[in-house]
């Protein structure tokens, strides 16, 4: 009995163990089933949600519900981007050593233009490339002078006028090197004004060329003007006074301009060759002249009316006459800049006249051509 009782005790102790295993298995199965139910329920819920959304989208919206829908946000207005310069097409890309060779650094620290050791002249190297065989043989141009008096107008001229318009800057313009680079980046050929007997120029730290000053002093003033910037084609003499009438005053100045490989533009309403023109022919300087100042208010038509007349004169053709070329001169007035921009846009389809930069209006006489032949690459358009 005692053994049987022990066996019964042992048996009684082992049975709960089997039940515990069964319970454990059931618990595991329950966990698995519960997890499956959760996943399955989630999927069903997702399908139900999609079905509900589809039903809502398909069901008509009542006016009250539509009124309750918040309006779409207004589109965000982007800030205006700064004006990007046009590609600098038309300018030569010389090797850096060649460009550096066209700069002379004097003992007193001035950086002056000069003819490079290989013969490149700044007036050709810095000009827009111009191919006379392209377009109509009759040529029309525009030179805007005295750029720099007013910064907003200067910026407007640089950014809004077509690249065929050449710009002549006052040498006393603040931060002139930057503005010259900006003008070139927008495709404009650049020049410096040569002040003569102009007391206003002295307000910006530069002294004008004066008949009363001796030759050495005028040369010193000229070099101070030339050192104000780099990359320009030449100098512009506007409305010349007494110095332009005195060859003794002009000769050393024009010779300095010739020796440094620069060009010279004269704006003068006087008929016939002037002292400057005769000296440029003798000393071999590239030269251009204009008597067409477009700012005069003739017949109330202003700048555009004068430019229309000049274009009509240039376009006149005759079998016994060479094609004409001329360029007008304008001041950097904001209203005039806007008018000129519109005028140029209206001439894009024109076939009887070519719009060209001022380099397309230069004369290069015998002495000038002889100097140019030292660098044959300059003769290519």
C-alpha cells in the first residue's frame, strides 16, 4: 500500500506536468492566432478605409460641405532674380600672358594700356569682333557717352541696351573697373571719355586736359585717366574746346594714344577734317567721328526720331556710291534708354542696315594699317 501510494503520488505529480505543457502550447497558439487576427484586421481596416475614401470621393458634396473645405493656399511668389548678363560673345579670348602683356605697370604704380610685345593693340584686342562680310553693307551704330554720372541710369544702360550699343564711361566714375567688366559681360564695347577744359571732372579727383597746361602736365593727366580702368578700346573727345583747335596741345596726347595702341573717337558738329583727325592719320591711330548727337529735340521727335532719320540716311543706296555707315551719340538718360531699347527691338528683322558696334565705324588709314600688319591676327574679323 505504501508503494502503491508512492506510485500514486508520483503519478499524481506527473499529470499536472502534461497539463502544463498543453496549456503552454495553447497559450502559444493563442498568441499566434491573436497576431494573425491583428494583421488581418489591419489589412481589412485598410481596405475598408480605402473603400470609404473611394465612396466619399464618389459621393456628391453638398454646398454646405464645400463651403467648409478650406481654400487652397495662394501660390508663393518667387523673388525676382538678378539680371543675368548675356554671353560675352564677340570678344577675343587671348591667352592670359598676352592680356598681361598689354598692361604696363609704371614706377609710380599706374597700370596703363600698351601694345603687347607680340604686337597686339588694345583697341583691337578689346573691341567686339566684327565681320564686315556678314549682314547688310550699310552700317548703323550707337555710342552712349558720359556713362557714370548716375548709377541707376548706368546700370540700366548696361543691362537693358543691346550689346551692339557701345558705352563711353566718365573716367571719374566710382568703382570704374567693376563697371567696365560688367559692361563687357553684357557684350558692350567700352571707351573712356577724355575730359577737355571741363572743370566738373575735377570734382572726382581728375584734372582735364587744358590748353593752359604744358605738355608734360597734360601727359600726366592723360595717364591718370588711362589708369582708371582696363579692357577699353580707346578714348572719346566730346564737344572739343580750345585744346582740340591747337595742334601743339593735341600732338603729344595723340602720340601717347598711338604709342599705347588705343583708338580715338571725336564727336564734333564741325564740318571737314579737324586737327585730331589729321593727327590720327599721321600717327596711325584708329579713328571714328560722329556729328549726329541724337539728344537734340528736333521736330519734337527726340532721340528715336533722330535715330530714325539717321537710319533712313544710312539705308539709302545708290549704284555709284559706297554703302554708308554712321553712328549716333546719346546721353545716358533713363527715358532715352527705354526708348532706344524698344527701337532696337523693332529693327531686328531689318535687312537693309546692319547694327554694329562702334568698331565697325573706325577708319584705319595707311599709317594705321602699317602698324596693324605687325600682328596679322588683328586683321581677322
